[in-house]
């Protein structure tokens, strides 16, 4: 399986990226670095992509387990090194699962399967990045 990405320069450090899913995403640098501040920064998109991968896997696992969520939220904090290339050194996931009769063991298992088996994004970064998971269950 291959993913192809095409990057087009809009102007200066404003870019548009296009990939296999046929959607454009804008990227840009902040004003202080000569950009327009008009798009997500590339490292933000990396974190969004990792979070999206984790979320899709967990939600798919819970659906397969027939756990009906009334709501779901994920807050992600990416900690980057101060020195260039300013890699992510730690990523902290905080999930909120909303619903009735959600069992802790089902959430634990969904996170475990996502972490050790299904999410290619976290599998790719875990050799270099500390990944932490926390969650809360809110009765809906």
C-alpha cells in the first residue's frame, strides 16, 4: 500500500497538500517565520494524524464490541524538544468516553489493542516518543 502526497506552493511559506484521499490540506508558517499564519503547521498535522489514527482504531474496536457511545472526546498534548529538529518527545492522550454502562475493562482493552496492534502511527513513533494514555468515563 502506498500513499502519495503532492505539495503545491500557494505563496511564500503557505502550502497546500493533496493526497490519495483527494482532499487538500493547507499548511503554513507563523507570521514571525515569514508565513501568513493561514494554515496548520506541519508538526501540528503530524500530531493530528496520530490522534486520528488512535481515535479511528479505538472507536472501531468499541463498535465491534457493541459499546454504544453517546459521545467521545480526545485531547492530545504533544511535547516537543527545545532543540532542532524539535521532535515530539512525548504524546499524552486524554480520552473522554460518554455513555451508559461503559465498562473500564472494555476501554482498557480497546486502548491496548490500538497501542500494540492496530495503530500504525503510534507504532511508528513509539521507538522514539513516550506515549501515555489516560481516560475518563462519563455517565451519559
